[in-house]
C-alpha cells in the first residue's frame, strides 16, 4: 500500500490575497479580514467597535463599494452601514442582529499550467491512499479527480471525501483512495473547543477509517494546523500547540480502543524540533517517516519552499504498527519551483516559471506492507 499526503494549495480557485507574490503581501489582508469578521459578529457594536470596523473596512478597500480588491461585503437584509456623499463610512447597525450578510474573500482562478502540474504530481505519486490539504470542497476535489487528473494520463481515485472545516478561505482537508481501499466510518473534530470556547482546529482533524484489500483497518487523520502567517507569533504558536495536544489525545484514544494502524499526516506548519509540535513529535509513539532508514528525502531536509531544514512542515507520522512495516518512502518535488542558479531538483517539463508550480509544498509518500 502506498500512503501519501500533498498540500495542493487549492485546485481551481484560491483567495486572491493568498495568490500574491509573497506571503507577506497577503498576510495584512488576511489579518484585517479575520479581525473585521470577528467584530462584525459582535452582538453589540460599541462606539469603539464601530470606529475599528470603519478602519478595517477602509484598509480592505471597502470605503466606496462593498466590493474591494480582495474581499466582498455581502449585505442581504437590514442595515449595516451608509456611505455619505461627503465620503467615509457610517456604521448604522447596533449589533449583529440588525443585518444579514457576510464578509467573504474574493477568489481568482488558479494558473492553468499550475493546476495541471498539481494533477501531474498526484498522478506521479501513484498513491493508494492520498491525504489532500487545501482543497476547496468535495465537489471540487471530485471534479479535479475525474476530469483533470485523467486528462493528464493519471488514474482517477475511486473514493473522494472532504468534510467542510472551520476555515472561511476554502482550504479544507480530505482523503482520496483507490478501489479496494474503501473509506468507511468517519469522525470529524470540526467543533472541538478550547476552554475559552474557540474552535481548536483551524480546519479540522477528521478520522478516516480505510479498509485495505487484505482486510486491515487503517485510520488516517489528515491535518492542517494553524499557520505562522498572521495573528501574531505567540498566538499562532499557542493555537498550534493546542491543536497538537488535541491530535495527541485523539490518537491515544484510538490506541486505547485497540487501533494499531494509525497515520497522522498533513501540513503541521512547524518544524520537528518546535515547541508547538512537541506533544506529537516527542510525547507520543508516532514516528516521522523522514527518520526511517528506508526513506529518501531527495537530498533536502525540508518540504516547503526551497526545502531547507527550517521548511520541514509536512509530515506522515505513523504508529509503531505501521512504521515497522515501511519498505520505502520519499519526497516528490517535481511540481515545486526549484529555485535557480542552480536548480535544486528536477521538475516537470511544463514547469517553467514560479507561477506554474503545482504547489509550494512537496508531496510525501511511503510504501507499507500489510
């Protein structure tokens, strides 16, 4: 059985703020978007809240229109604001119940060649069980599977599953499996809460139960932990730590119930020696496939960007019962931009510019004998 994971960074459409030349450019937009969404959800809008809402709306380009360069303010019913002819914005609602609508990020199509290179990478993996990170939705992933992967010579997966998570940007986690590897019972942790009532997971930590052709029962937990991108380092580290602790608790609960074949995989957004990931990396019996003697990292220790050690953020963590059955493994970087002078790795011939990269992440795979 080949088990793999790949952060595809969306398939057809992606938030415009996440498609800028650098993460730094988009971070300010995403930060303002998140802060304004929180304020819009307040039951009562105080004078201070209204002033801050106006500041954020102007920052997001909503001073003259409900459609900004990166966001759309949808006002379906009731009154939220007025724009006087003299200029500016007046918040007229007294709280969230006074209006019906939402603040949404604007999407734009993915570069066509980049989309094709994502499909080429998935086809090249030849995985039996593939964890997918940053897919827009199940219908999108199913369409990508049946139309794009097959058009480029790949074999479509038999089963495709995505459970909507907590992220408003359309970056969910899912699973694709071949015939003979049906997805059985599933459990979502989308509404697990911290003591303060905040959702633990930025997306979700679904448990997918997969039965192999030999009858073995495999549990795959696909993750995408909180990024370092915005919200402040201390806050993002604390959130990622809480997520890692919860994943640990879920895993240990599965083991206590008799599960022996468990894989925790995905984009954990931190390095193996980081404090936020310590609960998973150091405080469980899960093993990172990168340290397995049969695993080939392709000459680079990382999985993101230029794949330096500081960019090791993607993982396949295996329970002892799976780790002991690993026969080989590796990293697929052919859809990643390899840098220049000199190029760090071979790529698909169709990848000629950074914008055509299928993802900024490498795909990881491991062969397991069951």
